[in-house]
C-alpha cells in the first residue's frame, strides 16, 4: 500500500449531539474550518447557538479572548446536505452506534468528498474494520474516539483498521495535538484501550458486590480511600449511567467471544431494567438530591481493644506493618510460635481468603481476622479487615478496634479472595498487561489513555510497577487457586516480567529503538 499525504484544515462533522458539538468546539478554537451536518436541520442551528453560548461563557470567565471567540464562531458553518461536505479534508461521524447506519453514511460520503479526505468514526464500541468494509476505499477510514465531555477529556484514541493507511492515522494524531488533546494509537480490537482497560474496575467491583462481600458504598470507600482512586466502581457507573455502560460491558464480552475476564454482572442488567440508571435520573447505586450523592455516615468503630495479638509471619513485610500498629495501640504482642488461647489472630493474605489462610496455618478460625496489607498501613486513609465465616463478633470487633486505634477508618468485609482492593487492582493491572501482550497499544499509550480517559491515579502498568509485579502475580495466582476461575489467570506479560524482575512498562528488549533506548512508559501524572 502506498501511503498518501493527508493535510487537514477543513472538518465536516456529521451528528450534532454532545459529541459532535464537543469536537466542533475544540476544532474551531484551533482555527480549523468546521462544517456541521445533521439529518435534523434544526439541530445544526441549535448546535451553533450552543457553541456561541459556550464561547461567551468562557470569555466571561476570562478563559477566552473576545477576538478568539469571534474567530472561532466564524469557523463554524452549517451544511444543509451531505453534498455540502465536499471539499472537507476530514469528516467525523458522531451518530448512532449502529453498524449499518455508519456504513451507509460512509458509502454516501465517498461519493461526495475527494480522494484524500479522511473518514473518521467516533464509535466507542464498533469495529473500524467492519465500518470500513462497506467502503470502496477502506484505507482512509480511521477511528477517532473522543470522550464526553470532549473539551475536558483531553485524550482521543486513534484506531487503525486492518485495511487502514497508517498515514491517515498519523494525520489524526497530529490533528489531535493541534486541537489540544493527547492522542493514543490503538489496533482495532473491542473496546480499543480505554473501554477495554475499564473492564477491570467495573466488572470486578460488581463481582465483589455480587458475592455479598461488601456493600456498594463500602466497595467505593475502599477503592477511593485505600487504593487511591478518584471514584469507586459504583460512583463511576452512576456517572457514566447504566444505559451507556451496561451495553458496553455486554458488547465487549461478546466481541471477545465470552472471555471470562469481561463477564458482565446481572446486577447492572436488573438495575437498568428497573430504571436505576445513575446520576442523570436521580437514582442509581446511590440516590441524588439536587445532584448531590446521598450517603449515610459510617458507624463509630468499636473501642475495646484485644488483650493481646498474634500475627502470622507468612508474609514478613506485611507482619512488620501490622507490628507498627500494634505497638502504637499498646496491645500486648503474642510472640509465641502458635497463638495463645486468648490471643486475637491476625493474618495478612495476598489473594487468598481468610479461610484459606487460616487452614494453611492450622489456626483457630473463630479468632482470625485478616488485614489487607497490599497498600501501606501506616498513614493510610482507610484499612480493610476481613473475617472468616467462623470469626466471632468479639474477635471481629476487637480487630476493628485495633486497626482503628489510630483513628484510621476501617471497613470490615466478609471473607473474599483478595479482599476488595487487592482483587480489583490486580484485575486492572492484569487486563492492562494483556492489552500490552496483544500489542493493541504501546505501554506508554495504555497508561496515558487510562489516566486521562478514566482518571485513574496511575495507568495499569505503572500501577502494577508501583505495587510490585510479583505481588500482583501472587494475588492472581492465589485467587485462581481458590476459585479456579479463568478470569484470574495471569497475563503472560505480567508473569514473565515479574519472574525476570522487569518493569511492566517495559517492552521486549529486542524491540528497543536503534539508539538502544527501550520504550518504557513513564507515570504520566
């Protein structure tokens, strides 16, 4: 295939909903000529009025100079018919997510635009190769996936179809930078990067809730305050709304031919059917009054400390972290090889549930509590405590009092492989590793896409490196050993790098560039 030269100065946008308007906004502000088309003629005028109002508000806040507002509005014109898009260097469709509708549009566009006009789809879930298959010239069809709201979400995925001309994708990468966005390049695979990587948080959070391990509120608190995410899985699902996110979960699951890692949950299907969609309807996993999330305050922690504590030495580093808390609390440490009859027993499993940890060390299950030590216990904003099915109320409350004795909130959950944060984070890292393993995108682009597109504190690969690839591998293998569920099988990318002591952000050494530098991804924060 001979690559062409694509120069983009005039953009046609088909579809003037939220996505089309957002793309038009950033394009006009970058000085590009924009032609808006919609099958509803009134929608074009409404979109232009919306842009004028948005620009005026930005100018009133001092974020735009009046002269720039005037220039940007002058860049935007309406198109009464598809034929009016002739002369465009790029046409972006932001219409309904139906393959046949998009194919019909692109076939019509081919009869109108010139041979060097790029045809781009803003699809979030459909195959670019499938869309392009309806065209006479599929080489110029590219995915150009923005996120809502476009002006604020500063990342865009550029997706190459199997018959795509790399030069067309290159042109969109350059255009995205001109419009002030960070482009990431992806192969045409279900979910591309962001929606693919996002399965870890949502599907695993739903899995934890579905097992009755913890409530929606507690899972969100753990993921925010212990694991450091801006939003927990259920807050995120309420924000995106189930009428959007549930079909995406089902679509990706089926497009990957029922891959266990992406198995949807009946929880979202049932809630969607019941109209509990999220923030925009006032009720989802939470209720919203005047847009404010309603959450009951946590109950006060118990205050009666245990008389003495015995701590497992299965994971020495975790034991040292627990010892620091015990020392501050003033509770007597039981230093015997086995627990005394009146000691609270603390275990620190990685991936295993409290029951397995108890049986492995032949402990008295009625006195066992497990603490999640994957994240630092000292200086924590929250800790997670787990009980066995046999743990007594007295032992549970004593453990709660101990780990809250320095005024750190403690969430107590039922027995679970990998607690909450361990299993969710390990799943996020594992899926990110699989995206790298399949060469859907580079390690750098994977982490960039996830931090910018999902707002995670780190990308999945950088997160795995921060917590330790060996620790993540241990968690996944131990979860798998208990549940025998293939969703927890470790990615080869993770397993090999953990065994060799290499960063997850590092590509194969043989893929280093000619200067010998490796294309390691850096934490993009």
